[in-house]
């Protein structure tokens, strides 16, 4: 597959001058997609094996190939630079319903893994394995990768004894404990529940302050607990961070009153 792409790239006609209706992008050393001039784009293509470095992920699931790459062609600025595509083997017929576009390498990496996971679940034949255990293992793998990719290394991910995943954070609360969060699947997304606040929010002034803080962070407060939600795995690191910040901030705010 890589040799086929290299051959395709080799015979592409390189741009000779700027085109106002397209944007030229390359991948820098930190895997960021950045806009450059046509001249810089041509130089980048000449100096790199772009068919190789543009590959974010490639996996075969049953009779399908899932491939996520950086778009090496000049495109419209509205066209996101990274994308996942699925192909039916052996003829590489595109399977459009699995196509996705992303703005960053990290989003593309997470999206690729999620697509592979969904396809694996859809194509996996019935077996003697426990379906609940399989589902829990898949969910924890997704959460662990999201935490490892999008959050500092001090976050710890553990399996919950019953269901879901526990995340232990590096923040310290007034009582000396560390905030913990519980992540569980909710439809196509995730729900993240936080540690209970150690002090009650009794006064109207405190209620207002807590609600204002929660609104700013995008988390919810109810009955002494904070929670957040993520529509998909790409939003999970941000939701976890926002909730951890909310728990720590509210706890210290109430402790100082």
C-alpha cells in the first residue's frame, strides 16, 4: 500500500506558483499541520518521504483497511488536514460511512483508534468471551489512551471494581486527598463523575459562586458532586481536565470561606 502511494506521489504535478483558492500544508517536527508557501511546500515534498511520514495509523479489520493520514495535497482551507478512510479489500473500494476529518494529529490518532474499535466490534464473530468484560476492556483502553495522549503523566487510570474507569488526579484537596473521577460510557460519549465536595454549598452566595465557576469550566454541580460529559473520545481529555480543575477550585473556595 505504501509503495502504491509513493508511486502516486512521485508522479504528482508539483505547484509552480501560488494558487489563491488552495492552501499548502506540511507537517512540522512536532506533527503539527502548518500552512506554507507553494515554494516551501515543493521543497518539503522533495526532501521527505511524505507517503510515509503522513501516515497516522493503518490497520486491517476483517476485510477492511482503515487508514488515517495527513492530506499531502493542496486543499481548500476549509478541508481539515487529517482524515480517516476505510477501504474494502482486496480492491480498495472506499467505504464512505467510516470517513472522518480532523484538525490535529492527536485527534486523528484518537479517531483512528475509535474507528478500528467500532469496526472490530461490528465484524467480530460470536465467541465464548464474556461480552461485558470485552466492553469494559475496550472502554478502559480508550480512556487510558485518551489520558496518555492528552493529559499529564501524573494522571492514573485504573479499572473500577464493578464498571467504568477510575482516574486519580495529581491535585490536592484541602483535606489532603486527591480528586478522583469515574468515567463510564454513555451512548456514543462519556460521563465523568467527580469526587463529592467535602463541604456543603449552603449559602446563596456560595451557590452562585459555584455555579459561575462550573459554567466557566463547562461542568455541572448537583447534590454536592461535580460532573462533566464528553461527546466522544476526542473531547475526553478536555472534559477530564475541566472536571479536575472544578473539583479542586470549588473545594478550596469553600474551604476558605
